[in-house]
């Protein structure tokens, strides 16, 4: 299922776009907005795969909106003006659609998105590393070097053998990216732990190996943790 949002201040245009997308199998519309700031709240709180965004929107234009996001979803510019196409593709925009929008053109974009996201998932299943984006750098960090991850609202700390990374990414998004890495598990509303570095479970705490700090276990995550560890609760 592709989760998408629409950002367009033209009432008829966004209503038609929402109507057409609603007819396409495998698409779920998570929100329809008139400006970038309202859309940003959903992007920061939900898993959004695809953003259909007009360029000429109030307060902040679509291109500036895209540039402001450190880890943006796939962006599709939907506009009546072709002059921004080159800049859009230079920014690695996923797609560029001219108004008026034809539903057949939307279907092509959705099919392209399905293929792209499925490819990412397949690659994630076979890899043993995480790409960590911090400021203007990207670090390739193998899973064996990550001790645990701590969430902090819209940010997260990734604790590794060498250093601590501070990234603008929600914990739930990092959890989603690690679903195919069996050594990682969410054990608390604020913590994901690499069980390869766990030494023992004591009460509501995971005692970690070496000098790694102990990790708390949240009540709602305890059952899944024990199941994964094969611990039978008497």
C-alpha cells in the first residue's frame, strides 16, 4: 500500500487529484492540504511514501518545501508550469506531472512508485548496513557496529562503537527500516536495541555487554521481546 498526501491550494485541482488517486488500487490518501506547513505535520508523524505537490503554493513554494526536508518521501510535482521541470529533475524529484492531470498518467506514477519501493525493500533484506545521514554527510554503518538507537521526538541518537550520530528521523521510521534485520527490536517507546549486544534481561532492563548502558524495557514491548528471545513467562 502506497501512502500519499496531496499539497495544492487549488480546490478543484486537489479534489480531482484525490478522487483519481482514490480509484487506483494500492493507494491510501493520508491527507489533502493547501500549504506545506500543514502537510509537514503529517510527514513528521506518519509513514508517507509519496507526496503530490503543486509548486505554486502559499507561504513556501513546492521546491523550497522539498529542499527543507532532510529525509523527504518521494516527491511528485503536479503543476501547470513546465519551466520548473529541469530544476525538479536536478533535485532528483521522483516525477513531474503537468496539469490537467490524466488518470492514466497517475497510474504510471503509482506503478513506478510500487516498483521503486519494492526494490528498496528487496535491497534492505539483503544488506547488513544502514546509511546514516548527519548534516551534509552520509555514513555507511554496518549493523554489527550499532549498539542501540534512542528516539527524541523528531530526532534520534544512533549509538555505535565509534560515535553517536544525531539524525533528523523519527524512531518509528528507523524501526520500519530495520524490520528485515532480526537482531534489532523495539523494546521501549524510546529505544531500539541490537540484541547481539544484549547480555541478560533483568526485571524491566536489558543488561548490555561491555560498557554499553543498560536499556529499559517498556511494558507494551515486553511480550514481543520475550517471544523473540524464546523466554517463557511462568
